[in-house]
């Protein structure tokens, strides 16, 4: 297994090429997932931010279909793991097997040796098996019997779990949840989308007819483009302020980690690129605060008794925290300069 290095990942693409490639992936996924454009775009943003995605919702709303549709839209290696209580860590990472002909041990790669790994119902596996994902999700490598094997780029884990089922499940440890860049919920479709689903899924499964519209090399180019999206110092400070607010909130006994700050900024770069911009706005961080931060924090006992969700707590912190009034001008920003001072002013969107 060879690892795609930073130098081998593509550079800045023309905007029309980036837009055409990303929109093709989104449109392809929407052939299977009806009426969830925002969710699909966020899932793609996590991929381009080199992160991992946790899809958490009630049964039957299309969690696994979203993961499989995204995997099939990209012509790269895909492996699916059905997490069960008897799944072993070696089933995930791989195992060394003794070859009687060569009188030596041979490594048999596990399911994580793929560009896209779909982990279905991840909370059904034991904590021991869940921990097999920790190294590969953070360091893009797997160590077995003292030997380290690097994973290819792109590498993404898309896991699903049911938040309301308790029997036969194991809650994800904090270290595991912190490695997921974002947590999203599918939600129920609106009546029009559900009617379209009945028409489209009634006789055949559109997933069976889905064909790739991109490949691993194109995704690497998209990732390289996202890495070069500009982030002003004031926007970086705003990201730090958001994360610091979770650490100081009275309703939380555990705030977000520095890893959360980094992944918040990376995902904001991807969202900005998908919206046709080469610079990040504070609005991007506001939109991403709940999906990126809410699953990493732990409320106090009093907040739990008051039935306050982590989503609600993060939303309140976002509304309470003042936005930066200006930021340094992006070197890629082609808009007219306001008042001739090279600064841009932003107001909250949809507040």
C-alpha cells in the first residue's frame, strides 16, 4: 500500500473545473437520496476536508444509502463493514497469517485498506473493536505486529449509528467521537421528496444503477484545491473563540478539543470552495458549528436533567458569540474594496 503524499495531491483548480466535478458528485448522490441537498453537500465537504463522517439518526431514513451512494459515486476502492458484537479488531485492521510454503508470516489487509470505508451501525461493535479505527482515522496508517502500513489518499470513514436503540449497542467513546469531523442527521423527508422516493424506489433500487462520476485522482485534486482556500487571521480567531466558548460554558463538563478547531477550519475551507469562494467567511463557521462541535462535548448532569441537547447548547453559544466585524482582505478576493480600506464587514446570516 502506498500513501499519496501532500506533494502528490493536486493544486488549485480553475473554479469551473472544481464546480463541475463537485456538482457532478452531488447530483449523482441525489439520484438515491431525495430532498437532502444540504446533507449531501455537507457529506462531500467532509470528504474534501479529509475528515470522517458520522451519520446518526433513527432507522429507515437512508443513513447507509447516503454512505453507499457517496462511495459508488467515486470510482475508487470501497469496503463495507457491518459492525456486530462478535466483530474482531483484526477483521478491521488485518492480520498476519503464517504461510507454510514460504515459512513466513504474510499480512492480510483488513477492511480499512480502502479509500472509502462504510461502517454500518458502528455502535454495535465492542469498544475493543471500535478502538481499531482510532489509529487509521487520525494518522492514516495501521500498525499490526509492529509493522506500520500507510493508507491511501483519499481515505474516509463513513459510519452510521442509531441513537435511540440501546440493547446490544456500545456508546462510542469520547476519543472515537472526537475523530469524526462531523455528525449529521438525515431527518425525515418532506412529503414531496417521500412521494418522489416511492416513484423512484418502488420497483427498483436506484443504488444498483448508480455509476461513478469521479475517481480517486479527481478527488485528490479537489482536496488540493480546498487546502489552498484562504482563511484570514480574524476568521481563525473566531474559530478559536467558538471552541473556547464550549470549554467555558456552564452547561458543559467537557468542551471541544484542539482537534475540533482544526477540523472546523478544514471543513469551512471545503464549504467555501463548494460555494464558489476561495476564502472562508465567519458565516461558514456558524453553519458548521453544530455538526462539527456538538458530538464532541458532554453536558453537565443539570443540563441533561433539563433535557438540553448538545446541539441546542452549541447553537446558543454561536448566537451569543459576537462575529468579527472585519477581517484582512483575502489575496484571492476580487470584490470591490469597501471604503478603500481593504477590509470587509460581515453581518450574521439568517439570524
